[in-house]
C-alpha cells in the first residue's frame, strides 16, 4: 500500500500534472477492472514509472491475499 499512498499524495499535490492523471487512470482501471493504455506509463519520468509498476504489483498482491482468504 506504500505505492498507492505515495501516488495519492502526488495526485493531491499536483492534480493537473500528467503524472497525476496517468496514475489516477491506472488506479481507477485496476479498481474497476477496466482498460488502461499501458503505453501511457512510458510518458512518466523514471520515479513515477517505477511508482506505476509498484502500484500494479501491490494491487496484484492485495487481490491474491483477498482471494485466498475467501477460500477459508
């Protein structure tokens, strides 16, 4: 959840920036299981690009843990 919190801070600080818009779209797409144009993350600088990848990784881990808990 560290990456998602960091993204939230970036979005709140500079909501009109390209990075904030792309990261917002990524989070919304993950949340809604919707489409996201992955090529958009290549517009990000190194730090924000890594942040986008961390968001995706954390999101996948959270979903995996949640699905395992439903089994029990």
